[in-house]
C-alpha cells in the first residue's frame, strides 16, 4: 500500500435540525498534519514572543473586529451546525468579541511581580508562556469556548493548536480563519478531527486545555501528566438549584425553567436537579407551567428557547432517562418523549418521585430533563445538592440574606449563584468547578493566566556583590 492508498478520514458535522444537511465534511488532521502544524506554530510563537505587547494587543483587537464584522455569518453557522437558538447564538458571538477585546487588554497587564529583597537585589516572579498550547473543545459553545481558551493563550504569549469537536467543525474553522488572519501565519491552527486528532494534539503540545465530558477529560489529564505537561480540564455537571420555602415560586420556577431547558439543556451549567424545601407540590406546579410555556422549535426563530438536541443518541438519552424514572416508580411531570418533527427534538422534561440516588439525579444526561427532589429541611437540601460526583454550578433561591450567606460556602460547586440561573458566565470572572467537574486552574478572567503561563523566579544581584 502506498501513501496515496491510505483512506483519508473525513470529519463531518450535520445540522441537528435537518440531519440530511451536511454542514462540514473535511479531512481529519492526522498525526503528520498535527506535527506540521506544531512546527509552524513553534516558529510563529518565537515571532509572537518577540512582538511588543502593543503589537500583540493590536492583533487581538483586530481579531475581535473581524469576528464582530462576521457576527451575522457566525450566528447563522452556529444555528445551523449545532442547533443553538439564534438569540443565544447571537449572545455567544457577542461574548466572543468581548473575550477577544478583554484579552487584547490583557496583553498589557503586568507579567509578574517584584518581591522584597535586601542589598539592592531585584527579586522577580515573571510569567512565561508555555510555547504551544493545545485546546480541545466541545460542540455546545462553538464560538465562546474556543475563544475563551485561545484568546488568553495568545495574550500570554503562546501559539495554539485548536482541536474542535467534530459536531462544531465548520464554525471552528471559520472562527480560525477570522482570528488567524490577524496573527502571524501558523500561530493559531485549527485541526479538525475526532479522538485520534485529539490524541495527536495531546502528544504534541506544551500544555493542554480541555473542555468536554468527565470521562474524556479525566483520561486526557492522566496522559498529560504522564507526558509532564500542564493540564486543565473543564468537564460535566449535575447542577442543583435549591429552592427554599421563603422563595417566590413563580420567579424561581421561571428562572430555573430557562436554566434547565435553554439550548435544550446542553450546557455544562444547566440545572438538572431542583431541590425544594417547604411546599414542593406548589413549586412543581409552577415549574411545570414555566417549562410548558417555553417556545420549542426552529432554532432560527427569534422566540425559540428550546431547539433540537445535537444527535439522535442525545435525544434517546432524554427519553431513556424519563423511562428509567417511570420504571423506578417515579413520575414524568411533563415531556419525556420525542417530538414528531424533522430534527432531533425532544419535549422539555420534568420528572419527580425519585430517590436522589437515581441515575437521572446523579448522571449528566446533557439534554432538556430536570428532576425535582423534595427535601425535609435545609440540612437535607444541602446534602442532596452536594450528593453527586460533580461540582460545577449551584443556585440558591431565597429572600433570606442570612440564610444565603450561611448556605453558599457549604455548596460544593465552583460557581454559586443566589436568585440567578445556574447557567450564565461572566467572562471576566474565574470559571470552573470542583470534584469531577474540573481539573487544574480556573479559566477566564485574569485567572486564565495561571494556566497559560509558568512562573520563573529571577534574582538579580548587583555585580559588585551585596
Ligand atoms: P466530549 O468529551 O465527547 O468531547 C470533547 C472534545 O474531546 C471533542 O473535541 C472530542 O473530539 C475530543 N475527544 C473525545 N475523545 C477524545 C480522546 N480519546 N482523545 C482526545 N480527544 C478526544 O464532549 P462533548 O460531547 O463535545 O461536549 C459535551 C460535554 O462537555 C458535556 O459533558 C459538558 O458538560 C461538557 N462541557 C463542559 C464545560 C465546562 O466549562 N465545564 C463547558 C461546555 C461543555
């Protein structure tokens, strides 16, 4: 067999709304392509490191302008490729522009600190780039997640090899063109492909930032540690919203319905359990009504909140979850079935009457399904909220500030929010979880510098001795 006989592996994405619509079909980057991208990136990184901070800031500002100018195109592509409702997709692209601008400013931030020293000695702790950073990303935020990794990686002096999820290939490649046009050639490479391409990236880079499922993240983190490279992994969640008896049911139900079902529940920070103290039956009525009010349908329509899920497998997982609840003696309070229309639509689903140990209340299903768990009192509510392997986001609904202040530190979650949805991220605040949700330093904001740099401590003494 000659090299030209080797079959080229294609990576493909399809519209979850119109599954016959092939959005991307491109050759996957194989190990040789990853190696070539690595070598080019290494050379470009040296050029980038030699550029002035103002030049780097200007490049990232230029990239922000390019993404902003192409916003309508990127929004349409994201709606088509991953089925995100257009309103959310527009918000995501706007966030992407803001992320690029934020890290353009970050190029001018202090790159270390001085420490006290005696005798005219200068003691410095300086931040140095790793070299080439690998970013492996999921499909559900096809613009924001690649950008919230690559923008700080670049701002702090690295080159980037980005390996997007197959289901978001076209959006990532267009994003790479827009951003890459403002950077030295090869400083940013987008390498389409699946697990094999991801493995090649992991084997090549000087640091790895991953976002995706817990199983893949944990396995990649072990391999990265074996290779001796820094690793950061942001993974799944099974996020609780705790509704205390003094909360306003209507308001809480409406916020939680959006947090659980927005983008068909396909967010790592989506609410998937609601723990209720007090009148649980009254709250369930309010929640079911709020969920049933949500517009389900064409992600391209401005009013839509719940579009399709990403694949037929994802749709089946939601229906199977509802069936497992019924099999365990619980109840499907609304939804629990596929919707008969083109595309992977499934009805927003609320379940109840299950033990907190039920798999629907333990595992991340990553679809529009939420379980209601009544709790006897505050202590039991906190135990239920914390009783999962994940610890990404948690929300608390109460009008009692003292109780909120007491409960927040006891919630095992990286992001805690009072009277606000579990989903929702401020791009300038540290983002990440605890337990099986996260490995390594936080992403976003100034916290991102921790991962994308290493610290070199320098002592500079006067030449004449001190
Ligand atoms: P996934 O784990 O299947 O894939 C994530 C990425 O890893 C993709 O690019 C994929 O191609 C790659 N990959 C898969 N197997 C690999 C392997 N063996 N070696 C190298 N690379 C490999 O996740 P997904 O389905 O794309 O995304 C959904 C998951 O992402 C959910 O669990 C969700 O909670 C999580 N997520 C987490 C966050 C967060 O910030 N915590 C944000 C968004 C999504």
